[in-house]
């Protein structure tokens, strides 16, 4: 899937509370995917650790989920609930979850519009024995969200009951409250256009806390079309979201948006995690114009304890940017001697180019 790289690009936080964080540990930059999941009113305690070591495969892209599904549609779901049934999946007991959904529009397979179906999925663990909550490390988990969803389903023996395509892991995509394609000429829109509008509307509604929709758009459209689409979207969204889009576009090596990303980095009123996104993108893809702003944050003595992670990002990103830009000053010369078909290489560093 062609998507925004998570290492030094936007940090994505989805509606299930999944965070992809970057930390500095023993001088080595590491990726840690950690989800803290709380069960009911017991969220204050941490008791049992469950590790995702399972052959059930997380499908990251929309196309992967689409290909694996019998039915792909939009629908409005009720709040999920536990059925009381337990299923052993890949060696671990999982609580069965269920929700009802009213179908709006089908893109793959056939279901009547406004039909009500029952959707079955599974939690990552059982509530029994985890009354204090648990920590989970692995792909993002989830079922349906209450409200509108892009649903990926498999048929069951019951024509009114469907299984979520991938149990345990996040598969359905939470959509905006209002259908952006609900217009008199909605049947004239292509499936591609409808899906893109749904993702963009969801990004507009949830973008202050959830940027996974940018990743979905890049994965669905590919890099060139994704950049074009996000550039057009930028003209009709809030300043905050314009900056998030700029970070994603810069992460695809399009440096024309670098000033917007620098503005986000230096904006003390912006959320710290979004400023970290900006620092990461500048470290990997910024020009020399990014060095001074990164240095400013890296040496800022007035950052609060809550912003200490921002300084870590800035220090690491500044180091990466300097190393990357310095390497551009090294010219590779392929020298061949007469009568010798084997080349030897000379690397000459020109300090005046710095």
C-alpha cells in the first residue's frame, strides 16, 4: 500500500485510541505501537497483558479489505455490545460482539438500501479475567463505531447476519455523521468519488484527533493522485487541517508546502503531537530552511515538561536533516582508466556547497 510513512510522518490516532508513537530510548529511535484499552468502568487499572501473536492478519489498506470482503457498503450502526458468547480464535478466547446496522449504499455485493442487518465481530480478549483492564501491543483493534461506518463484511449462513471481514483487528472505518454524497444526483457519482468524499468528510469532522483518514486517502488513491486530492482539499478546510495535510504532502517529498509545516512546528498554540509530526517530516524531507526552526525548538529552554517529547523530536529531526543535507554535498565520480573496464569510485566533499 502506498501510504504516509509512520516513522517520520504524521502520527495517527484513530477513534479506537490507537497511537503510533516514536520514542528515544538509549539513544536509538524506536517505533512502538501501543494501544491502551480500557473495559467499561475499570479503565483506571492495568492488570493483564495480552500480546498479539496471531495468524489473523490485519489488513491496512482499503483495497485489501475490499478484496477480502463479500459486501462493502456504508451503514449506520448501533452501539456494539457483548453477546455473552466466547470464541477461541488463534488460541485465545475472544468476546463476541454484535451491532445492528442500517445499510445506506453498497459498493460490492448486494444488500437492499435501508436493510437492517446484524454484524458480528470479536474483541481482542474476554472481559472475564480482565476486570482491571489490560495493555495490548499490536495492530489496531476494533469492531464497529456507533454511527456511520464503511463496512467490510463476509456472509454467514444467516442471510441477515454478517461477520466483520477481519475479526479482532480494526476493519470498519468510522465515517462522518452526515453523508457527503446524499444528493439528488448521488447515483451518478463513481464509487471512487463516493469513497473519497466519505474519507474527506470524516477527516474534516475528526481531524483534530484522528489523522488516519489521510493515510487511507493515500492508500486508496496512490501518491500522485493523493497529493493532488489533498492539495485541492486544503483550499476548503480549516488552517489546522491545512497544516496536517501539508505535513502529509511534505512526507511525500513535495517541499513546496514546507513553509506551512514550519509554521505548524513553531506554533505554540498547536497540539504538541502535531508539532512533533511537523518536526518529523522536516527531519526527513525538509530543506535547509528547516534547520533554523528545528534548532529553535531543540534549544528552547521554555518548553514545559509536557512538551519534552517535542524537544526530543526536534533534536532527532535536526540531526537527521543535517546528515541528509550534508550527504547531498558529496559528489560521486565514476572514474575509468583506459584499458580497465572496472570502474573505481571517488567521493569528493565540497564544503563550499554547504
